C-alpha cells in the first residue's frame, strides 16, 4: 500500500510457485512462513551516486554491511549477495574482499531451479533468475517485460526484454545484455590469504563492468532511464539480465534501510522512508 511518499510491503515469504525440495543437498533448511515488512519510496529519485549492495569496509562489520536488492511482486526477496567469502584453508580467516558468487557453477549453496534457497530462519529467497516465477508472468521476447519487482530505492525491476530505443515505445523489443565481463588473466592471490587461479566467476570480484561492450545498454547497476509500458513518460528502471550480475548489485536511488542487513541495535533493517522519501508534486498552470 502507498501512504503519502512511502510504499509499504507486507509478506509471508511463501513462494506462489513450484520450488525445489528443502531440506536438500547443500541446504538443510525447511521453508516456513515469515512476518516480513518493508518500506521504500513511492516516488523515487536518482541519487548523486550509486550505492553498492556490499558497503565498503564489510570486514570491519561496522554499521549495516549489506543490502538486499528488493522484492518480487509476490513479496519474495531478491538477495543476490551470498554470506560466503574466501576462507584461509589453514586458519579459517575470512577475506571479505572476495565474495562467493551464488550463481557460479563452482559454488554449491543448495539453490533450486529458481536460483533460490532457504535461510536457517526458513525464509525462501531469490539469488538470481526465478524461473517458475517468471514463467507464471507469461513474459515473452515479443513484448516489453512487465514490472517483476521493485528495488529497495523504489525503482521498478523488469525482465530482460526491453525497448531497443529507451525513448521510443514503438521501437523493437530486444534482450538487454549485461555490460559485465570476466576479467582476463589470474587472480593476484596466493590461494591461502586470497584466492588464486583464473577469473572464472567463482567470486563476484572476478567480473568487471565494461560500458563499451558491444550491445551494452545498461549502467553498472543494470539500469537505465527510459519509457516502459507502465511509465510512458519515462523512469529509471533496472533490468534482470541472463548473465552476471543477473540481479543488480547497486542502487541508482537511495535504498531504504528496511532492506539493510546487520545488527538491529545499529538500526539495520529499520525503515527510514519517512526521512528519505519525498511526495510527488504536480504543477498546475492556471
């Protein structure tokens, strides 16, 4: 529901589509209902700079170190950041500079066909492309995607099929490609204090943004400004792509703290929508 400048979400986090079997290999948890409440700006605005889902200084555990990206229309959470990092094989020390990519074939977090799994609390959530959810929306390559969810900053998320010309709703529909690519060469680590080996997508840091890639239409937050069926006058919006990052890893607007992850005493997970959201104003000429 929308009240003034704030959009409120209430969800039980139960999937409305088929899932894998939980508990299962790599994930010992059972799906159970949650009492989830989130807020975001009903009329979002682009910020002066992007905000990463992983906040600088994660290793210090100061403040609220990460954000979830947002919510699908069915109320399930998109949380593309896995709480898994490179671990020193001798000491068990964690290197927070290297975050494991949950969508990598070399990482087994027990995700199902929806790139989803279950937290110890019983919360079922998406890390990537939720196949059965998307299928249920009857999305096809012949038409612009409908809205499939919203980011923590309030901007909409679309599936990969968008207008070729962001300013022309009569232009052809194309599949937006990711502008990220694997880095070339090998990681600089020694395999003990930091990972070594070729950049193969095992870690988020194996990828880099390249805005000059052929066919690149998106910024580093997997978004752009343009017209959509729901916003004929244009809006900033995010796009879920087939390739990394799939789910965006940063925000163009100001994310609400209800999507932040960290110690509750520090204000993590607590809405600040009343402070960051403005009411849409309309000028009327006499």
